[in-house]
C-alpha cells in the first residue's frame, strides 16, 4: 500500500449516474487483487474532504479501473475530473477474495454497485479458465451494470430488477433461491447489507462456502478512525490468569483493516 498520484486515462459515463474511471499506475496494476479497494481524494476541501473508498473493478497491465455511482459531493467531484488529470490514491488496501477450490463452478451474486469488485474477481477466474455463474440485481434496467462485460468473459449471467424492466421481477436473492446449488463450490457476494444477510443464510442452508465483500463508509482505510465496524462472532482465545477472556459471544472488526472480504460465517448478521 502506498499513496500516489495516478493519471486519469478515462472517466466515462456508462449509464445514468454511473461512471468508470481508468487510472494509469504500474504499482496498482502489479499489487492489486480482486476484493481490495483504494482510498481516493475527491477534492481538496468542503464536504468531500474525506477520502472515499472504491473497490478495484478491473486490473490491466498499466493500471486499474474504478466503477462508481454519483451519489454525493465526493463522487460528483470525481465525475467532473477529466482525462489527463491525476488522482490522489492510497492503495491497494484490504483483504482480497480467495479463489474457489474443487471442480464445480463459483457463483457470483451482485447487488447494484456491488458488481464493481466482483467483476475483477470474474476476470481473474476467467484467466485461470474457471467459468463463473453470475446473478445481477438492481432497481431497474438502467442500473444493471457489466452484464455484457461478464458475458464477454464467458460467464453465464442472469438478471433481476425490482420493477421487472429487465430479467426476472424481484430481487437478486429470488434468482439465488432457484439456483441449482449442487453445481457450485463457492458463493461470492457484494451489495447492500440486507442482500448479503440473505445470501449468507442461503449459503449456510445449502452448505456452500460464501465470501462477502462488505460495503461501509471507510474514511481512513487503515482501521484508525473506527468508522466501519462490523459485528462478528468472537474468536476463542486461550485465557490466562492475568488476562481472563470476557464472557462474550461477539466482537468487532473493521471492514477496512480486517476486510472488506469476510467469510460469511464470521458475520453476526
């Protein structure tokens, strides 16, 4: 992890309210892994002074891509940046996804902008000739992201929208409930907390390993500000006479420092 100025190669609007930014950085290209993120300085002052976290969306030989939605002043400032400029970036940060084991196929479940880090994972698995099955959910058809790009990697893709404007009407978890679980070895998911909880429950029910990428506000990115806690089941530790172990079932981890990728069984949903 290091702080650097990355050159903006492209900052393209790909759908209403959604942009893809391509950054040139040999360091980020070499050191980034699917599931990790970068902390970006969107502006010098005002409400966007704090850095914003963005999952690594794609890795190329010369740099990385970021996929983001314009939802406030920080991302608004980011969307106004032009090709040829530079971006103050810290990264890569965090725990990455672990690749699946066994001969069965992995299943990717993306909700909304949660598709961003999962595409990077699919890219890496495609390079290793691992075929992924992808489920994408969003509010409406215009918010379905990366469908064509997943298909170009050779992934099998199914879509759900809440308003029924594309694919199945309903939630991405409705697609997941109708999945043939016996052909999959691991579930990977990123999206809203409620969606992740449902995915984790289905994975547990069908006894399939599940890795989730948590979405939280991460101002510092290194666990110092304590702004991104997630409650997990307490790890059993050996007690000593001097330091007895508190009788508690839970503890807290920081999404930025200990994640953002977690084994779904760790999380106290």
